C-alpha cells in the first residue's frame, strides 16, 4: 500500500524532534506566559540562564539532565519558581530572590555535574566563562526577553533553512512525523521504571472514572452555534501527572510512556464498557494505541458494545504510533473497520499534512492540530489548499482550538469540524445539544 501521496515532496532527512507533548508552541510563549503570571511579584524574582548549548558533548546525557533538574527543583519547590528548557538545550530557571545563596550553591553542583565536558575544563567561575548568567527581573526583564527572543529566532531561522536546503531522504517515518517548530518547554524529571510501577499501582486502586475527561467534536459554520458530533473520551496526562507525580514528565521516556498509555487504554476500555448510565453507548471516540486494538481487552470491550452502535464510535490513533509499526496499524484498522468502528488519524501538524494521504491510509477522519503560527505556514505553502482537498474537508477536524480565530481560518479553508477549549465554551453556552451521527 502506498501511504504517501505520490505528488507531494519527499520527507527531509533531519527535522528536529519535538520536546513537547505533541503540541506546537509558538516561539517563547511558555516563558512569556510565566513572566505574565508573576508580573505582580516580578521584583521578587530573578532568572538563571544556563548556556548548556555551549557544552562540547553532542547531547546531554540522561543522568546529567536528571541531576540538573533535580538540583534546581529542590530550590524552587521551597521558594517558588519554574524551570524551562529551550530547544537548543539551554535552561532557564526562575527563582525567588530569597534563594540567591542556594542558587549559587546549585551552580557549584552544576560545575561537578559537567566536570568531564571539555568546555568547562579548568573553569571555576561559570558566570565568567559565559556559561551562566543571572537576570534580576526587577530591572533586567527586557534584557532577559531579548536573549530568549534571539535564541528562538535563530533556531526558527535554522529550522526553516534546513527544510529548504535538504536534498536527502529519510528511512524513518516516525522522526518526520514528530517534527514541529522549535519551542520552549517546562522541564521536569523523567519517568523511571520505579515511578511507573507506583503510578500503575495507584491507578489500580484509584477511582479511575474521576480521571476521565470528555471534549466534544462539533460542526461550526460561520457564526452558527456548534452542533455536537461526538465526544472524545480520554485521560488527561497533565491531570494525571498533577495528581500523582507533579514534578515528573510522564512523556520524557517514550518507552515508559508507551507502557503507561497502554495501561490507561485498558482502564479506559473497562470503564467505558462498564458505563451503565447510557451516556456512552454511542457517538463517542477513544484515543487508543494500535496495540490496544489488537489486545484481548479490546475484544472484551467489543463484546460489550451493541453492534448497531459501533458505527458511531470513533477510534483515534496517533500518527507517530501508526508509523511506528505500519503492518500492525493495517491489521488493527482492518479489524476495527470490519467490526464497524470508524478510524481517525490524530496528531497531524500543519506542516505534515502534505505528507499524509488519508484515502491511501483508509481512515474515516483526520485531525489536524491548530497552533498560533498556523496561517503563517499556510501562506508559505501555495499548495496547502490542495492538501486539504486531498484529505477531504468533510473528514477533517481542526483540534486544539483555543480561540475564535481558529474557526475563522478553518472556515476559510472549508473545514467544518472543530474541537478544543473554545468550542467547549461555545457548546456550554448553548441551552441544548444537537447530536448528529457520522455517516
């Protein structure tokens, strides 16, 4: 089966891997948002900027990264603050000024963490070496913003230049599917096997229904009120993390995270299958792993679903998961569609739509992710309308819609299906839901 459209460009070889939860973030938005959050107390805060990109090692070792994050976490948890990472490996630590001496002590530890790096050989003053820089947010906030802006602008320029200048091709489709524009991100400790075991034990004893969330996919045309099509049923990873391990990044280790999502899939299937109030008999979607559809847990779920209702149930599969094992995807998709379920490809970023042929993948729906630079990328590619035509507008869902501008842009492209917090607010404002079945 030919999975990519034959008339679209071949995937470039090197595209930066995403370091965020599959969400594209425009430049330094997270850092600016945090600055706005502490605006009223800004005179009490300082920033430590660590130029980790100057290290000679090709990439930070996992243990070094863990030690680095834990070093500063111990300070900011007691006194307030936040840790952010830039895509060039640099680190930004916001901290309360009353912890100045503790932060200086942290720098001594940082020196020992990277003792074997050639850049820091014979260096004892990290500030003098240009590796560390403090900014007092009371009077140096403009200088700090300029430094972050300069880093992000350079990364974005290099990213664009790489995409234009590449003439080689990839063998690994997954890496290409993970590509997004450079973004800042919050840094937390990585999930470990011991932590995962504790999470799974907690999940087995917790009221799992309290962790399940719903978000509607709606039809919105012009200024008309949203018409609900179906509800996506899912577990919020952010909520799960905040409840069980607030200082841990559950997604940092892809293999442990995959194991966690498979566990969550099973719990969601069991919870939905046992739902007895009639609210989840039809017109809903489940975000599952390919492997889950091929498991005994899904067969048990399928046995509990009324045959006439299966055609209104959508199974959402992540693009990265699909291309991780294309043969398994084809098997799972074929089985699910034979049983009557619909398949939706989730996790398609605007810059990757051109590589995906929905019809060749034989999926019923396709989700494309909205982000603030959406229109910039649409304007930069004169063929974008062709990609939308190929995917079929009626089968496209614009998701993660947080503002009305997304609906206006989507409508201008002929897209009528939307999902996100803005849509949910619109829906909540309506006196009554109208439900349509997917045909």
